[in-house]
């Protein structure tokens, strides 16, 4: 086998492996980042089910949200991209293996969202409200102020309408 063929074979194996292991989480990077420098390895999904019901205790009210669970690389890459609508009490919960600053952007996302960053104890630790779709590059990053293990995306205005605030408790109930 020629030297060029070996290079192609080795490059294919390396790139294939990287494709499986790269997790988009560039919270400590600037807008111009190298994808190979912002990775997180996720060996085992945190949850088996793809949907769940969350409830948030805010003041004297309990808010119920049906969520899709994004706990693997492919689901987290796609997120809510290309969706033209989201039912009012629906959302997407991004689940990570560890707690660290999280960064999201709105490229190819067609609807405005609220981003709720949640810690290991299921407390909301940061909220980015009314995050608008990104229509052209460069797209801004929305980074949590402190480390988060989960990120909940809901319709823009949902947080304000339901008086959800930092410190509120999120409860996770799998659907049966």
C-alpha cells in the first residue's frame, strides 16, 4: 500500500473517532474557536428516555414542562435547530456528564428561546431570556455565569410569564 493510502486510512480512522467523541461545549472559548479545543467526552448517557416531564417550583406555583432529552452528541448538536415552533409548555433539556460553564448559540434556530442553566442540585443558577435566532455569522455565544450540568431551552417569554427565577428548583420525572 502506498504512503498516501496509509495517510488517508489513518486520517479516516482518527476523524471518525473524533466525530464520535466531540461534544460541542465551547463555554471557555471566544467566538473564533477550534472545534478540537472545546470537547467533552461523554461515554454513557445520563438518562435512557428521550422525553420527560419537568416541574419547576417558583414562588407558590409549580410549572410543568414536557421536554425532549438531549443527552447524546447528535441530539445536542441538533438541539432545537430548524424548528419553526415549539408548544408553549414544551422544551429541550440538555444533559451533560459534568458541571461546567455552558455555552449555547442560536445558529439555525428559527424561534427565540429562554435558556435556563441548572446545577447538579437541580437549582436554576442562570437564565438568558429572549435569546434571538442568529440570522448571520458570527453568531453570539450565550454562556452561563457559573458551572451548570443541565440546560433547559423553552420558548422566549416562558420564564418571565411564569415568574421563573434563579434559585428555583427543577424536578425531573421520567415519563412512563
